[in-house]
């Protein structure tokens, strides 16, 4: 693959040699370079060799720079997709013997599931170049997926009936499931140039089938958390028997109500992937 980079460098040489600013940034074959706040805003030449990748540091909101010459090899990627939201942890089961504070015979109600985290938005990309020559470039600014909502606790069991005290206690209500996180929206891309040329593969002398591609999907919505089941009512009891038959009893408690499902998150917004790689004269 070095053959292509050498070929492109030769083709590019007559353009960059006369530039006043001689700063050149090179990302080597198969290397991934993280762009942070130290990356220059204006410089001379950016060389992205075969299978190299530019990625954005999560502390930045966008990639934006101006370069005189942009040299892109084969299967180069620029990636600013958003991070996926974390999935909420499921609630731990209730201790069976615990009751509500107001009524010591009623099972404790289950806690609601926690909400999933929203996916992060894809970051915007804006690159202005005087000259661009490339073999193939893929850009990804998709939004991150929303995290799934957590499952709720089941309700606790009611206290068993006691002849000297009361009927069986009611079961606790199940908690509601957590809501799924929303997917992040895709970032925008605008790459402008004054001169543009696609370089053929020097081994096959053919142009790549898809030399320019941009994926900009909104993040998937997080799934809703499951509701908790209602707790069982306390057991009934027999207080007196005659000839083996129960003649005095206390009733068991009613079962608790099940909780509600959480709500599924909202799918992130896609971007329309047209008009992103344009001649400077077409941009206002």
C-alpha cells in the first residue's frame, strides 16, 4: 500500500511545496489518530495513509479545520459517532421479610427501574481544503444508541395471617420498569474544496466503487424495562379445628398489583447524506 501513498505524494508535491506554512500532519498506514483541542485549526498538509482513521476526542463537540492540501489513501475513515448510553442496572430483589412502615403486614412495594442513559449525538465535521486528492474515504457521524431501561423490583409478600392478630397481609405492588434512553442524533458533515481529484488504485488502475461514503444514522432507542410482579398475599390460617375440619379461620391477603412497563426511548434523528462534499464556489 506504500506504493499508492508515494504516488499520491508525488502528485501532491507540486501543490504543497510553494505553501508558506510548511506544517504537515501524517497519519500512517493502519494508524488511528485522536483529534483533541491541540489539533491545529489551520495548517498546510494532512496526509491520511491507507486504512488510517481520524477520531474525535469525546471532550470536543466537532472537528473543524482548514488545510491547503488533503491527501487521502485507500479505506480512510473519519469517525465522530456518538457514544451509546449505558443500560440501567436491574433492581435487586426485596428482602422477603420486610414490610411497609405504615402497615407491618403488607408486603413492601417494589422500587421502579432506573432509566437508561440517552445516547450521545454524533459530532459535526467541517473541513475546508484548497486541494483534495483521494482513493477512498468513509465518514461516520452516527448517533449513539440509547441505553435500555432497568427492570423493576417485584412486590414483597404479605405477612401470613395470625389468629390472635389479623388476616394475611396484602402483597406489595410491583415497581414500574425504567424508561429506555433516547438515541443520539447524527452529526453533520461539510467538506469543501477548490480542486478535487480521485486517484485510481495504482495496482489495478481502477477507481474505487464507492470512493466517498457517509453514514449518519440516528442512534437506536433503548428498550423499556420490565415491570415488577405484584407480591403474593399472606397465607390464610386455621385457628380452630373440629374432627379434623377447620371451623375458625383467618383470611389470606390479596396479591399486590404488577407495575407498568417503562417507555421505549425515541430513535435519534438521521442526517440527509447529500451535499456534503462540495466545490467551494457552490457554498454561500
